[in-house]
């Protein structure tokens, strides 16, 4: 399941009702062509959740909301902007768990499973 971010969700980006929240920080708000990468990331995350049986939920946050709404730590947004200006690469979608970046770009299935397992163990 993927949910769109609402401004009052800001406090619930780490854990919600015993679930790990996986945030997809989307660049599609500024670059509509990036929506396909968000969809790829979502599919990888859903598969990782299924294969690990971790109780997790996916939330999609547009980069503009993250930038101006404070939903994502400022250092993450700063890293994305500097990555773009330095490497001329776009690091979105960025995938975060507990406000920590686990992937810039579409994650691999193995990387997502590893991240979900790590953060799941941290919740125990």
C-alpha cells in the first residue's frame, strides 16, 4: 500500500501503529518524467516488504513538500541538491526509513530487504 503524504503526517514518518514507514521522496513534482522511477521504487519496496514479512507502509512525499514542509531532514534535501549540482545526477527517488536515507535512486531488492530487516530489528 502506498499513501500520499499529508502535512499532519510529519510526526508519523518513523513508525506508525507498529509499522515501519518507508518514505519515497519523489522528484515527479518538479520533473514529471521521474514518476516512472517512483513507480519502480514502489514495486521494489513492496516486493521487499513481501519477502521479509516486515510490517511496513510506504508513503510518497513530493520533493517540494519535503523542502518546504520540513517532513524530511534538511541534510537530506541539502545532499540531494549538492548531488545534483556536483554530479549532475538526480538522487530521486530517495528512499528513507526512520528519516535515514537507504537509497538515492531506485533501490535494489536486496538493498531494500537488508534495510527493512535492519530497521525491523531496531524496532524490537
